[in-house]
């Protein structure tokens, strides 16, 4: 028979080193110290439970910009933009294990909830030009410096609810965690080509190069040397291709486009390339404009419920739909 011990002696208090997972499970009587074998154990150590996980994410990245441009003989157009991006990201996950067949003694189920909030502020510089080769051909280029997020902040917490065969349920909360750090994203180089079809529209294409190995994370309170080296070893450069077209039937314009975003991983084991298709229209009348676009993004994803050394991935086919609306007046 197992000997369940919930004491706080030094022999079985290592759970306190992990307040957001192991200690939560210990305090909720899911993980216990088995004094007969002198180690921690769990009633469903051999499985036999139904596992489910639900992840909800939301957020945005907005940017305030200051732009300066120049025009040389209506042939060469140059511009520079100072950008101040703002990040806000929230993730709430719910993990549940249930003894559906009622074959495990003592425990019925438990629910673990993790909450994460990430905010950040950064700075970058964008430089670009457009050259009017002929009246119907345009070529362009742009360089985006790495974005330096000098004020990144993570806040997180967790809670767990456990349900048993004989005793009352338990609910435990973790302390609140917080961490400040800086982050640098890769630079971007972009080349573009456009063909104008008189006053009736245009066809354009962009090529974008990104070297994801340049990404870095730093902090005064932690050493990210291993993480940054892992970024160098496992990521690579990626090519992004975008093509689009517009037909003008004043005062309405119709638009369509396609984008292919390359896989940033050096290994081919995980496929992270994405495709996006867009459709939309614009309306112009005097000083008023209205633009509406629909974008559908789809990609494949390997999701690991635990460490990839322990379990096989869940293969997900992911699609995202976005509707974008912009409206304004020009003076």
C-alpha cells in the first residue's frame, strides 16, 4: 500500500522549488511523496486518463511612426520611417485529465489553468526607395533594421482544481510571476517590382529576406546564452514572396493577392511555412476613402502536449481569417 506524505521535511520538499507546476500538484494532493520508495509519485502514473488541452490566444502589435520622404524629378522617391511598435499578447490554457473509465483509485480528474500576459515597447528604422523606370514600370527596395524591444515584460500565474473519489475537491493557486527582458528581432531586406496598366490598375510582386538567426533575448537577471545559441543552431533565413493586383473602376477598386512565407527552421522536421490569400475592394470619393480586405492564412503545425522527447506531435491544419477595414479623410 502506498504511503502518502504531505509533510514539509527537507527529505520531501523539493516541490517548493517549482511553485507554478510541481508545488501546485503537490498542494492539490495530485503529486505525493511515497515514503515507501522515498520518491514522488502520482496515482495515474501508468496513464489510463483522458487528456485535453484548450489554448486561447489574443493580442496585437501596433506601431506609431514618424516618416520623412523625398521626390527627385518624379523619377526617384525615397523615404525613411522611425517606428515605435507596441506589443500586447495574452495566452490562457486549460489542461484537463479525467479518469473516464473510473479505473484509477483516489483521483477522478484535475484541471490546470495557466495564464500569461506579455507586453513590450520597441524601436526600429525603415529605409526605402521607388524608382520609376518608365511610365509603367516601378522597381523598389527597402531595408528594415532589427527591432529592438527594450521593454519586454512577462506576467504569469497558474491554478489547479483536483477532484477525488472520496474526499472533497481542492483548489490551489500559484504565486504571480514576473520577468523583464529585452528582445531583438531580425532585420528585413525587401525588393519589389510593379507594372502599371494605364489608369486601370497594376500588378506587383515583393521578395523579402529575413535571417531568423539574428534574433536575440537578453536580461540583466538571467543568462540566455544557451537560448541564443539554440536560435543560431535551429533557425535559418527565410524567403517571403508576395504578389498582388488591383483593378480600378472609379470610384471602386478591386484587389487580390497571395503570399508565401518561408519556413524559418533549419531542420525540415517541422513545417512552419504559411500561405495567405487576400481579397478586397476600395472606395474613393473626393477626400473620403474606404478599404475592406479579407485575408485567409493557412499552415500546418506540429503541437506537442509535453516535451517532444516524450510524446509524438499532434498534426494540426490551421486556418485563420481576418477582416481589415480602414476609413479616412484626406485634407
